C-alpha cells in the first residue's frame, strides 16, 4: 500500500487532508477555484465534479454551511476524501460519492443542483501525450474518462435555470471553452486570469457561467498573481492560504 500523509489544507492548523503519494495531491488550482466561488443565498445545493480527495468541499465548508456533494470516479480518491471529511468532522455537511460524471444525468433529475464547481483534467489525450506513471495521476491530469465538452454538457443537464457553473482551466483552451459554453447555452459572467509570476503570461483562468443566463454583464476581475518577482507568494495568495485563520 502506498504511503499516506496528513497535510494542512491551508497555512494554519485547521482543515486537514489525507494524501497518498501515488494519487495526485491537491494543487493550488483547487484552492484558487474554491476561493473564486461565490455562493448566493438562493443556492441550496453545491456539487464538485471530480472532487479527488476533496480539497474543494473542505475549503467551501469554511465559506458556507450549505450541503456539499462531491463526485469522484476513482475508488482510491473516494476513500481518501471520505476519511478527510471524517477527520475534520464534516460528515454532516459534505457527502462524497463514487460516480461517473458522464452518467450522473441518469441518476439525478434535470435541474437538480444550483451550483457546480470543477477543477477538471486540463490536457487532451494524444498518442504523444506524456502520461504519468501512476494511472490515478493520469486520470486526474488528462481527459481519459471525461472530456471538456462532456463535462460542460453534464453541468448543463444538472443545473437549474440560472444555476452557476464555476471552473478553472488553462488559458490555451479558452477559445474552446467559449465555443462550448455558447453551444450549451451558458453565459460567462466572470473571468479571472491567473499568472504564475509577475511579468509572466497567464496560464490559468477562473470562470463563472450561468445556465441560460443573459450574455450581457461579463465582468473581467483583477488578475491574480501567484508569486512576485522574487518567487514569493503574493499578498493575495497568502490570504488564500490563510483563509479562515483565527487570530
């Protein structure tokens, strides 16, 4: 059995998360997405597509008391996620289920949820794709079990009218994302570009879209820089890592 470790999800003693060396560890992407998510009062149901070992539900538990449902296809990640939820005594709020996102519309009615978030696999699979030695890590990074079009289609099927879909993805796939959002009648309402370092090009983008929303009202938010010119976390990133810290 691969070695496990318990890590702090943030830069303080609070939320803890169980990780395994052969399974993709939670990344800054998940924290950025969870921090980006707004949760209006009308939202009653929150879902995380591809929850992994549950970093996004754990983070969101600091922002809301509303129920959170995390879907994950990999059995090993589901086990880690469930035990991380229990470790933080959040079983009353967070439910983790093993499920194939491609089939969720067969298990849940249309318009079942108000808010869906996802930190999906970023990379398409080609013959030349450099897949990870770990199958679990490959599934998390590459579109092996689900592609971007299917992900957005499933969000469309399961979101209520006006429901919110939040996602983080790579900037180099933004044109494809725009086309797919339009194809499935999503209106992009917020965009935030993420830069790895001051002076470098943006690599990731945070997106909030509304199901059947008006195309009027797109807001481009201030850019987010992960590191300064010296390679240290910016004030914004430090604030995200210290989210919820009690003085």
